[in-house]
């Protein structure tokens, strides 16, 4: 199956649906193209998408969360589960993809999309803003149980991405730890945390979280 970007999406700023005193960029809407660049390392350094908006600068943005990708196939799944239409960008993703299993990608695996070179980075952790935006009872538990978090991407080489651009996968790192495992670990699965620590594949701050979780509970 051809793997490509179905839609490129940019924030339409609005008050945070979770009630926080800030704007939110979770409402993403299709645009013609995205210009990607490498932001600074900290969350507060903002997104890696020119013109995008990060409302919660304590937990979003920065080099490890520069761009967020989510699959159209998963939006279709949730349309069936929720009984409502979900447009591309509905889960706050910059890139709505098709024909690729994002959760099967290996952490730090490179992807060439358009003129940009990206790398699989860290998982999304569903938050209060996301839950309020969807306005579905028990949403955080339902999203977690599904195990399909999409993936954050870091920008290795800046460039432009457009709808229709192919997604070309580079060689997967030998550690073999997938985004699905990274998400499970982020949501408290100790076996997944052990795999992540053993592989030492995450950025230092994220790696240390798993080390500390295992020390507390392992």
C-alpha cells in the first residue's frame, strides 16, 4: 500500500477546551503545505511547524515534539466508535497519514516526507485538553486502551510537506522498540518501560522517567 500524507494541518487557535487560562492549538485544520523546522530542545521552544500554536508550553513543543502525525485509518476507526465525523486534524495532528502503521515504526527511525527528513521521537500522552476537545466520556481510558497514539516526530532536516507527499521509511534502528511499546511504557506498563530502558532509545528526560518508574514499582 502506498504510504503518504493525506492532509497537512495547522492550528486554529481557540481558548483551551479544558478550561486552562491559555489558548490551545489542538484544533488543527487542513492547509496547503507545512514548513517544518527544528525548534529548540525545550517544550517552551514551540512547535516545529511554521505558524502552528502550542498552548501548553510546559508539556508540548520542542525538538522531541516538533510535529505530530496520526493515521486517517484510526480516525475512521473512531468515527465508527463515536458515531460522528472526524475531519483530518481532529486529533490535533499536523500530518494525517494513510497507508502506514505509525505505531509499528521504531523509535528513532528516519522518515523522508516531502523535502524534510524526520525521525520517530516520542509517544503522545492523552491530556485533559484532548479529552475536553473530544468531549467523550472516559476518553483518556478509551484512547489508551486502543494503544494507537500516532507519533511525535523530530525534524532532522527542515523542509516543506504537502498533502500527497510519499512517506519513505529509512532503516529501522536495531533495538527494534516500536512506538506502540513506547506508548505502553508512557502509560505505565512496566514491561514496556523495561524494554525502553534496556534499549536506551529515548531522549534523556524520557529515559529517566522510565528508570524512575521502574525504581518505584519494579
